[in-house]
């Protein structure tokens, strides 16, 4: 099957009649139908007559005759490094839980994102299966010849009327056929049809046998998102996160039958925002994510407060030092005519500075793109309010590829004087 790899925001896929480095018109139409059916952002997945571009989306899309992998921009454009960076972002932001040792194999990083996630899921689930499948109590209702559990009074009255010799019983049965195991079985079934990595296939074929007594019923998206965890099934939580990724891009109802399309997609602006939040929480204590305490205006006729202010990060270091950080997944060029900052972003930062009385510094954080003109972590632009030089807007870029460096850069930024 044809596999295409592009860089988010930079590359494009040409659309031609035929070829191995392009989409055919039929494949482009199939992609367009999938984007519409999944209600993805058509402003950022741009499908024209001649090319396809992905902005803000990274991940994997599987069509009936080809697959597309969208990776973040990294220094040197190395695919293995780009996948490693993406996996680290997903790990730090809680989308998946993985150890460095699990992705250290170069052979695995040569595979596409679906193969990597499929392998990690299968390896982790196999490890837990060796300790035993998760079993839960399921309420059963049966007509028995002797009492088990408690009598279902209403049904027993009908038995008496019909002169049945059985007893209507309601009891708890300890079973492996529960929603969590059904999700695992569906994820394994889907992977068996869509991955080629030899080790993953071996583990899947070995592990799925343990799920013979688990039904292959359909699972709704609501059921997928609402699995309760307790001390009995907590050890399966990391496997569940990966299974949810594998299934969530398939359909609104997940079935054991073959589906021709699936995706594992993430929005880079959300990943970048949560990654900066993760780093900030490691270097300072009092951090509020998405602070919603203030609105900008009050309607004098109705009294309603309008225009919610929602800075990405509010840092309350002490009563005299409060900082707001807002992340922007955009290319930053301080030498451009607009100084690299969009007008709407400056208005937004201005609103923060005026409404938050004790905030004197609002920081815009952008991803570093290895521009030779400046370094990551250094202040690239500063403005202060006209009439108040203590209230400032500052711009920085962060090397999100290297967690250690990014952590030091965030530490320096948040300890501003």
C-alpha cells in the first residue's frame, strides 16, 4: 500500500492521475469525504484540485488504497526524530503513556505512527494479560430451578401465574465479557487488519485468543469515552488510552467488521499548549490552566458579562508578580513587517494586561523553527502599554523538540524580574 509522509504546515501532497508520491483524484475525493464525515477542520485540511495541505493537524490517516502520515516540523527533517518528538509530546500531555525504552528501537521509529502506537498497545496489553484478564460483575437475570442471588419479585409473580416451576433470579456473574475487554478486542481486531509490523502481528495473534469469551459487539463513542477505572482494572489504563486512540478515528460506532478508513489525528496547537503547561508546572507551583475568572465587558442594560478572557496559563508567583502565558502554534519571524505577531493576538494580550490588574507581563510563546537569526529562549520582541511602561507584552520561541532545553527556557521565562 502506498504511504505518503509530509510535514505539517510546510509540505503538500500533489494530486495527479497516477504516481507513488501523490494522491490520485479518486483518493483525494475519498479523503475529502472522510474529512467531512469526521467533521474535521476544512480550513486546516485544504484539498484543492491540484494538492492537499495539512495545517495544525498531525497524525495518521488510512484510506482504502493509501495512507498519509503528517509529522511536526523538526530540525533536519529527520522522520525518525520527528516521530520521537511527536511521541514525547503525546506522552507529556497525557494522550498516551510510554517509556523511553519502549520507543528506543530504531526499527520501530522507522515505522509509521499507526504501526508504532499499535505495537506499544499490543506489547503493553500482552504484559497485563499474562497477569489475567480483567473480570467484572455483570447483573444476570435467569429462570433457575433453585434460588441464586435474589428473587426478581415481578417476574416471579408471572411464573406463579403461569405455574412455572422455575425461580426468577437476579444475580451477579463474574465475567470477562465487559466493556473494557470489548474495547481491547475491537482494537486488536482492527490492528490485525491494518498493521504489518511482524512483532505486532505475532503479539496480536497470541493475545487475542485470550478474548475468545469476550463478545465482538459494537461500542458507541460514548461508551468508549466513559470507562470507569478502579483498583481492579487500573493496571489496564495505559492500554486503554492507546486502544481509544486506535478506535476513535474509525467511526462513531465501533464494530468488529472491516472499515476502510481510520485516523489518529491531533491538533498541534492543543498539543503545544498542553506541552507548555506541562513544562510550566514542573518549574513553578501556582499555575492555573485556562483561567476563567474574568470577562472583559458588562452590558449595562442586561447586566450580562461578555467576552470571556481565557489565558492559557496564569502564574501567581506572589501578590506582586503574576504572569500570563499564551501559546501560539505559528511560525514567528520578528523581522517581518508585523514583527511576527498578528494584530488580533496583540489585542488579546492587551485585554489580559488591562483586565488583570496585578499582571505586568504577558508572554507569547511560539515554537522555535531553528531560524539562524535568533535563538530559542531569548526575548525577541517587547511592547509596553502607552502610558504605562510597567505593563509589557513579550515574545519568545521554545525548542519543543528537546524537553530538557525547553524546561530550562520556560524556567528562565517564568523567573522574569
